[in-house]
């Protein structure tokens, strides 16, 4: 192992409050510590696939430019908490040598796991760890491990894109017109506070119309570790989602959110589901290339119909505007959000929190798949479905966390849950049912909403 030291200088300095996105993550870290490495983000950038060879000095120059370009990478969290921006410093790159190309790829994956497995020292460490793999004198891979206080998933993709351009061309074009410091000062201004208050008014109305929580009581003795992650990898699900999205003129994410919410409601016999999808909060042009943690919880409220013959696809017409309304109200001060939940709990005499999250992490838009899709095609794709338990956690501040990622022609759905509320069998049952109800709907056999609970057995 070799350490490559990379100095950077020339940036502005200063202090600012945390942005609302940073506050949200800061609160989640406090509820999850010491297992807060759970929030770390990781990316691997292959460099050996094309372009001129990259040596260590060229990589060092690109990394120094990247840290100078994005203020989030040179911001630490000081007491308060407040964000402390530094203008100069030094980063260390963990450089590993590999004997051949296949070993280099495996080494990069191992280095990614190693760098993301440790919690960050938020006051004493830069919020990014860099690693690199060298093969035959050239850099084959660069590894980034990011603190979630510095970036969300979209920001991580911006960093990978910019680093690729800096390595290959020496320039990444114009930088984001807004910085995390600028955003923090705006959010804490009178105009920012008014916008936040309007968003929280939407939350107050939505929470009042829903059960206090979606999983109100334990149903089993918890496992050790307590939180288990189930994973479903399906080739049938993305094709079915695309077909339903096209047919009903909604997004694929809304199809998945609606089905998941309907199943959550059915699980405990609720007529209304309250789910918290993660919103990117990047609608403005000045935020699209901003490296910061902008994502916050939105609120999606799904009311199931009284009609006993209503089917799952009947929910999509109302779900689409409900999801959009929730995403529009997903930027707010988490301190005020906590106060809102505390007031709601006092008024209702019980804790108010959905404890039910949905995170569509597919960041790249792609055209929906078209072409023949019938029951036989879907059945053939379903035979490739895989289901397992890839991970466990000691502590997660939620009871139901559904994550979606795409890989080629498959969709990976993971459900991390508190096994006291959703035992291991129930975790897999929710994943299976999600595929069942969406695929059946795409095949022309949408299940009745009143019988969704049977799909979970």
C-alpha cells in the first residue's frame, strides 16, 4: 500500500449553518451512530478502458482540481453544528498496485468496501476518501468514498463525471453557480423560511389524514442483528413497470411507489398509507450540478378506495399528482419538521411518524422498454428472479426502507427492515409481492386492492 499526498489551495473559506439537507442527514446520523457508516456513498471510476494512460501525477492534479472546484469536499462540520469551509489543505490517496487487469478491478471493489465501511470523523476528516488502483504503471481505477453530509447520490455522479473530465481533458467546464454555503444562507433567510413553512403545512395536512405510523406494534422477537436487508433482483419487474407507466401515463417510479404503499397499507389493514420517498430537490438549474446533500424526505399519502372491486392500477391516476405534490414539499428545515411531529404526537396522544421510506436511486433516465410483452414473456423473465439476504445492520432509524437500483436489464429492490416489525419471512414476502402485483398488472391481471394482504402470505 502506498499513500499519495495531494495538496490543494486557492479556495474561499468561511462558516455557515447546515443546509436543510445536511441537517436531515445530521439527525439521521445521530439516530444511527455508531453505525452511521450506513450512510456513506461509494463510487468507482474505471480509467483503463479508454483514453491516454493516467499516471499518479496526472491523477493528483485532477483530484486537487476536483476538491478546489467543489466546496463540499473541503467542508468539515464544526461545533454548533456548523459547516466550516477550508481554502487549502491536503488529501491522502490510498494507492494500491495490482498485477493484472482482472485483479485491478477486484482490488478497486475491495478498496471501495474498505473505505466506505468506516464512519467519518465529521470535524477532523475531509468528507471524502480517495483510493486508486495502479496496474503496469498506469491508474486503472479511482475510488471515492463520500460522507453523506457532503453529497447525495446525484452529487456523487456529478463528482465522477467531473473527475473523468479533469483526468482526460484537464477541465470540467463551468462549475455550479451555487455552493452549499450559498444555499445555507438562502434557506436561513426570511424567504427561505417562508418556503419551508409552506412545505411543512403540506406535511401537517398529510400526516393528519394518515395513521400515526404504518407499523405500529412489534409482531416478533427481533433478530440479532436487528435489521435485515432482503434483496430481489428481477428482469421481469422493469419490463412490467415500463409497460404500466406507458399505459397509465405516469412515471415508473410512481408505479413502484404506489404498489409498495398499497402493500404496506394492506400489511396492517390500513385504508391509507403514508410513505416517505426520497426527493432529490434538484428542479432548479442552479442545483443540477451542485455537489451537496439536497435530498430530503417527501410525503406520499395513498388512500385506498372503498370499492371492493377496485384493482391496483386504479390507484395510479391519483397517485401521480399525489407524488408530485409530495416532491414539491420536500425542502424544509428538519428542526421545524421534528417540532411538527412532536406537536402531532401531543395532539393525537401517540407517536406520529410513518417509519416507512422509499428511495428510487436510479439516477439516469432511460427510455422505457417497448416491444411485445405478454404473460409468457413475463413468466420467462420471472424464472430469472433471485431473492436473498445480503446484509444486516445493528441499528437503522426506520422500520421499512425500500431501495431501488438498476443494473442493465434488471431491477434490484432491497428492503431493510426492523425484524421486530417485519420478520425475515415478511421482508421476503413484501419483495415477492411487489414483483407479483406489478407483473400481474402488466399481464392484464391487476389484483384487487381489497385482497392485497393475501399477496403477502
